[in-house]
């Protein structure tokens, strides 16, 4: 491997510095021209405070003369690199539309970092991470809020290792992320190099590449993006050598080609015609909507449901990009009228292989189909080295189409419009009316149940999770809201009380259940909210155990001024595990008294308000009297509405 000029220069510098430092008694002595034995210089300068090592850092007369402008500064050698390769990598990232790159610094990608910060500064924002896992988890949250990937940079080997769990979460959650790992063969630490960097995470990335030249690297960035956003969407990893990042390209004919966006595979024409006919001819069709790829897909599916007056099932309480919960056609239809055709769109089976939308086979329509699905291919189809069974719906349908639902919708809508007769339009208008009435009653029942659940333990202290949420609702009901953290550990109140009506209203769970996700995902959601620029507020109901894996994200929120309200669900425990331990001790009949060992965060108790303040964020708490919640929320929200994060620490019931 040929050594780059930079690397050779850097090694020489390090050697020289090490040699002089070894023979010197102080830093001053190690730097030529600076020394305490320079009596003349010492005598001619005013006295200065003595550094802690006892050495006075005295400038030489020549330096003083230069400072005073008496002599011209030494001539600066001309820039040696005019158009580094990493500038073109920035152009490639721009060509695919990357807007944010998040990283914790590492010399293996210093060339690219410098290019992003200086050369790419008007197009790409550099977000500072305090941990690589947080960078990838933030990208995970961003992709779910936006339906598109951002990029992360990872230091060779160790940064990739730190990121591994977050990559796995994103992979299982089918979330696209473009990750770039640096590789510097001539770097200062040989242990940060790997012959096959991606091997560390290959089991849970969709694709990886280690380009051998700049042209290959440019093509690989565009390829990486395409592969990440094409179903099955997933994280991809590019390993970029320092040589490619730093090579001089001035005078060379390398350029970034225009990016051609990938076309997604849509359902074929015959299948589309059959589904259109089934939707039109059914007496009572149902469309179950899972997670579509982008907000455009959500718009299209709303159009489809309204066009045929179907009843719609939504996964919006499980994650983003689904059918709006408050839409008049979301619900179970008119009681007593059987569903005779079900179309399922991108509904992902849960770990047990049961789809989450209540889909099921029913009687068939007079077009011969009882059920159909359009579902992107499972990751199993692209990567055999997977540790997850999660894939498409396990319920067999009469017609199962392996294609992108979002890309299939325009054709389906067009075909339905072609097939619709005036008679059918009248029938559809009638059933739409009936469904809307039935659904508004259903909605009233659901709302009453949610309020009833939220009332439990209303005046209790520690504070009940229902009240923690209910006090937020009046303050947030008119806001453009994004709930960024998983709701399953916080009683599920958020998804019952707050209407999940926008593609990003609720971002869902960790994917693979890896903790240390909620807080960084909120950073990604915060970036999307800030970029939207319309006052969107991110609400992060934050479990204490989850925050403590990488609390440095609080600094990232403060530093980048993200509109995130963090409300601590501070039950001073990893309560899920405490319950498991209690069960274990119970079945062994040994008593549960000691099960708080290793499962609680007590003695000392963590002060999250102080923690957030230390990271530069407005914070209050701990709050144990529920009457104090609303005023504290109001004060915190004033900060969030000004575009800054804030945290309210609430002492809560376990669940
Ligand atoms: C990285 C990781 N380590 C350990 C676990 C095991 N685990 C599952 S739930 C849980 C407790 C989470 O505590 P917290 O986030 O405070 O939520 P709580 O259970 O208290 O509601 C733990 C540690 C995990 N899922 N992920």
C-alpha cells in the first residue's frame, strides 16, 4: 500500500515531537526557540503567571516583534492540497440529498470531516455526537421522522464497534442510514485498521463496500444511498480510506455524476387490475396500512382509502408513516357488515409473525379475491446472515405481491378511477357516510377508554404515567407534534391520548429492543423538526434507564438547539428487568425482597435536571407532586418554542 504524503509527514512530525519531548524537561524546552534559558528574552518581557508545571512560557524577542507587527510573518508554505478527494465525497453526499452528517470525531475520517465542515458547509450540517451509538440512533430517529436517510461517520474499528447495537436496532426496524467508516492504514493507531471493516457489522447491514479509488468511492456513495432507500430499507456501510479522502484531484478529470433516483418495484399491471376490481366490487373493503416508506406514501394511501370508501386499519400507534388515526375512515367499519376484501399494505409481522393491524381472511368478493397484500421484500431476501425472523406478514392472502406498496399506489389509484362507474361512486359515497358515523362513535369510545386509563392514580406520588401524559395534552393539542420515544415502557398513554395523524407523529420502538435509543432518536427527530421550520415540537417521554446508556445526547440537543421537550419517566429503575427478577425469585420461592439489586437506580439517586443543566439545557425537577407538572411543562415549553431543548424530571410510578 503506497503511503500518502500526508501520512508520511504526520509520522515524521510525531517522531520529531516525541524525540524532542523525550529529551526535554518541559514543553517550553521541547519547542525550538522557546526556553527558560533565554535570559535576554526573559528580561525583556513583562512578568506572566507561572503555569502549573512551574514553567513560564516566555516568547522570544523575535516572536514579540512579529506580534507587534514590526517584522513580516514568515512566509506560509502554499496549500499542498487544492481539491481533496473528500470534497468530491461531499459532492456525492450532496447529490443524493444528504442534509445531516453526525459523528464523534476520529482521525480515520479527518479528511472527510474537514471537507464537510469547510467545503460542504452550506449544504450539509455537521452534527456532533458524543458516542457513535448515539449518532446511528439519531440517524434512526431522523429516518423514521423524514422517510429518508442521513449519514453518520464512524471511526475505524472502535467507532463501528460502538455503533453496532444502534445499527442492529435500525436494521431490524428497516430504517435506511448511510454510514461511512474511516480507514487509515498510516494512522497513528494500527488497531483502528481492519482488512474487512464491515465484517464487524455485516450480519445486520444490508450492503457494504470498500472502494479502491475515488471514482469508485463516489459511485459507492450513490449506490449506498440507493440500496439503503430501496425496500427492504436498511443501514448500509461504506469504508473510506484516508488516502481516498486526502488525495489531490486538482487537474484530474473526476466528477460526481448526476444522481438518478432508483425506481421502486411496483405491483404489475394485471395484479393491480385485480386489486382495483376487488376494492370496487367489495361491499365492505378494508385496507390495512402498515409503515409506508415516505410521507408521500401516506398521502397516496389516504387518497386510495377515500377513493373506494374503504375502512382503514392503521399502524400509527406502532410507528411512523401510517394511516392517520383521526381520519374519519380509520376504524372497524359498520358493526354487523362483514368485510369481504382486505388489502394489506406494508404491514410488518411482529416477532411472533402476527401482523399488527388486525388483518385477516374474510369472505371473498364477487371479483374472486378475499385478500391481497403488497409488501416490500423481506431482508432475508437480500442478506442471509441475519439474526432476525422479522419479515413480511405471515398471513397468507389470495394474492401476495412482493413489491413496494408506495410505488404501487399511483397505478392502483389510476386503475380504480378508470374502472369506477357512476353507480359504484354512489355506493362508495353511501358506505363512506355509514363508516364515518360508525367511526366517530368508535373514536368517542376509544377516547373515553384512554381518559379512563389516564385517570388511574391521578393524585398519586410518585406520579402516575397517565397523569404525566394527561397534563401535557392541553399544552400540546394544537401543536405540530412528534412523539419520538417508544411508548411501550411509558404505559402507552402517548399513542392513546395524542392523535397520531401525521407521518411523523409517533416514531415507534427501538426495532431490536436495544436500550439507549429513545434519547438519541429524539435528536434525529429534533433535526427533522428544526429543518421543517414550522414550529414542530418533539416530545420525548424518556425512560431513565434508557437515557443512562449515552446521556451525552443532551449536550447534542443543547448545542444544536433542537426543539425537544424531554419528560423523564424517572422510576429510578430498569423496571422491566426488576419485574423479570421478581418473577424469577417468585417461581423459585425465595422471596423478592432483594430483587432491587442490580435493577434499580437508587443510592445515590440521579438528578436529571442537574444532569441536563450540566449539558447546557434548561431543566426542572425532580417533580413528585402532580400539581407541579403543568406549570413546569409550561416553563419548559417556552424554551422549546424558542427552539431550544428542555427537560422536566418527573418521579414516576414504575409503569
Ligand atoms: C442494550 C440493552 N441492554 C439491556 C437490555 C435489557 N433491558 C430490557 S428492558 C430494560 C430496562 C429499561 O429500563 P428503562 O429504560 O428505565 O425502562 P423501565 O423498564 O424502567 O420502564 C433493560 C435493561 C436491553 N434491552 N438493551
